[in-house]
C-alpha cells in the first residue's frame, strides 16, 4: 500500500511551486493550535491527528503523507509520543526538509524547560508509552508559553524576513495567556491539594501547575489496559480518600471502565474534551483550556 501512496505523493510533488507562505504540519491539535498563534497570517498549519483520537495511536492516512510532503516545518511533541504512527509517514513523505535532525523538524518537548517523569534510562520492555518522559505538556499553559517562544525562534530561523512578526505573535499569545493563567489559578485555588485519578498519565503537568495530587491512574502503566485486580485495588485506595478523588478520562479511553471505577469508589467521573477542537466550543487553545478547567471544577465541586 505504501508504494502506491508514494507514487501518488511523488506525482503531486512534481507540480509543486516555491511557497511564499510557510507550511507547518503539526502532529497533534494542541501543537497546531500553538503554531497557529505564532504563525498568524504568515502561513498555514495542517494538523495530522484528529482531536478525538488517542494521540499515542493515530491511524495514518495518505492525506497526512501529502501534507508532510509539502511541509516546511514539522512540529511533533517528541519523547516518543508519536513513536507508534508518525515515523513511517515522515519517511514515506520523501521530504528532506522535515526529516529528523533537519531544521524543518522540531520536537516541541525539547522546548519545555522542566519536563516531568524523565527516566534515568529508557526502558520500553513493559510497553510503557511514556518511556522517554511525560509528553503531555499542553495541560500546563506556562509550558505552552515556552513552546510558543521556541516555535517562533524556529520559524524565524527558517524565514528570517518574517522573524519580527513571529516573535511579535508569540509575545502577544504569551501575554494573552498571562492574563488567563492568573484567572485560571484563582478559579482553581480552592481545589489545591485535592486528588485526581486520571485514566492515563496525561495530567502530571496540570497537577504540577495547579497543585493537585495524583492518587493513581486507572491504567497500571501508560498505554497498558487495567486488569480486574488492578481496578479492585484502585477502588479500595480511592475509598480511603476524603473528599473522594475525581476520575478524569479523555474521551478515547474506556468510559464504562472509568464510570465503574468512579461509581464503586463513590467518586465523580470527569470526561475531558479531548484535544483542541474535540468539542464545538474548543476551537483554540484558550477555549480548550477553559473547557478542561470548567469540567474539572464541576467534578471537584460535586465530589463530597
Ligand atoms: Zn500519554
């Protein structure tokens, strides 16, 4: 199938022309949303993964390879997040600009100053999809600010004539976030020290930002489905915590498992909106974070 795809890609690439506008491809919607803020009107951003799919396990499509073939800059999260699906698309796209190590290829986790859960040594033997460290930075807007700055610098290096615009756009986005961060921290302050049970280990940056605790995750390890005995042990631990911890799950995780855990532990279940654009009111990063925090607050308020 890949060779037919490749032929299709090459035929279209032959018709290519010099682009005045920068073409950015982002692996995930959250990364694309940050890139859009920085790029402004100076180019286009194509996002590969749909906002409703588990970012660790995305179905590769021919259209993704086409977008990669024409890209000037590929932004991915890195730390192995896209390990299971992106590398064959990047290779198959036959675009030398975006291959690993090239200026047109940027792992945005490399821009995050304090990555969490980075292990002393890499070990995938248990099937852990976070073996390189926790990649879910976009749940912390302060880290999103760092990523915006780094994306602006990379765009400036690729297109020095527009460097001032990219830096100005990134600064405006950071400023808008500064105001939001202050408001969000105030809204979430009453819940400091409260416990969460995320389905997946995706909320460590949010917890780090807002002073929330993580009792455990529904998955025994990132990317590993829970066994009945793991769930039974988890429910027993949850029952000992007052007020009860809130179970938090992205929509692509097994909602009936999440609901069962919450019900048996006497806890609330919060279903998050997925990635940016996963629900109608989450079209940009700020709107998405508003929704994440609104749902979380509802769950924390109702847990008694
Ligand atoms: Zn993950």
